[in-house]
């Protein structure tokens, strides 16, 4: 949740956080408005989990590239550029990549003016849409071994943002789950 141009902007993570704890949402709102600052502590376990999550995501990206997929990569948006103008610019670049028919779009941006989606992977499927003979479905990489409701909710928000961009609702969302044998789990 971010306060930009006098308005709160939400992400799929905000909705997942709300489903887990409404109080967390209240605290996030206070933080976004500058009325409270969370106390930050170094947490080596959290840092390790984040590192492993990034490695899991990178391994899936490497697998896609090794399979010969044409991948368009976007980098992280720097914190100082987190504002609606940048989100719109990145969403336009993501749309260009979709229109080009890329097999995979890594770290694409979806933004409708209020809700923001920073999507791990948009993967091309051969289902017609306004883009052409193809469309895209969301794949989110999760280090966990089993699908969690909050992760599915997050990918559904991304799919809602994706629907007007490509002119059709994706049939599925996918979670690329971790563990000793990473696997893809689709949901209708």
C-alpha cells in the first residue's frame, strides 16, 4: 500500500495481507500515510528466505530460457520511482512485450490506476485474445511446498488486472512451488 498523489494505491500483496490480518492492513495504512513507522529489526531467517525465494524464481526463469522460450525481462522498479507515472510507463512496456508475442514476460507490471500488479511471470498460451492468436496467464513463484490461499488470491488479482489488457480472462493461474522437486500447480 502506497500513498501517491494523495491517493492510496494497492497491490495484490495488500489484499493477501488483509485476508490474513485486518489489523496489518490498518498498520500498513498508517505507515503509507506517514502516521506510523514500523520498527525494523535485522532478521537473518527472513533474509535467508528472501534469498532462497529469489533463487527459486531465478531457477524457473533459467529453465524457461533453457527450453528456448523468448523471454522479455523487466527489472525491479527502484523505490524512488514508485509512483503512478512510473507504473503506467512500465505497464505500457509490459503491454508492448505482450503485443510482440513474447513467450514469457518476467517481472511485468499491470496497473489500472488504483491496483498494482508486479507479476513474476506472464506466460504465453495459445488462446486467442485482443493481442492476436495468443494470450497470457500468470505464474507466481512461491518457495513453499504447497499452495496457500493467499498466493492464489494474489495471482487472481493479477489475472483481474490482466483481463482488460488482453481482452479476455485467463483460464488459469499457476503457482511454481518449491521444495526438493519444484512443480507447477495450476488453478482454474
